[in-house]
C-alpha cells in the first residue's frame, strides 16, 4: 500500500509493509534522501543512507509512524 507523494515530509518517519522504518532527511528535485537503521549480526547497528525517486519511495511506504520511541525501535539506533 503506497502513501501519497504530497504527504511525505522531511523529518518524518515512514514504515514499509515489512516494518522497516525510514526517516526522510531531504527532498530535492523529486529525489528523496532517507536513513534506515538496522541491527547487524554482531548486535550492533548499521545506518544506511539512500537517495531514490520520491515516487518510488512513496510506493514502498505503507504509513507514517512517529519518529519518537513509539515509531522507532530504540534498538535500531535512533534516539
């Protein structure tokens, strides 16, 4: 399930259908830069920063989630 492109806002967090949470860092000329934190095999945290087209990002997201403790997993590295 996609979200409307017009609803994507810098600084907010969005979840994929598989539960991955991505924080929007920047939107420039139809391109969106986001970061996503993931646990590593050694119990650490890896941060990935990615830039893709905003339409593609919108198709991957299922809903907006809070960026506070309620929407982010503390174990994922966001404070």
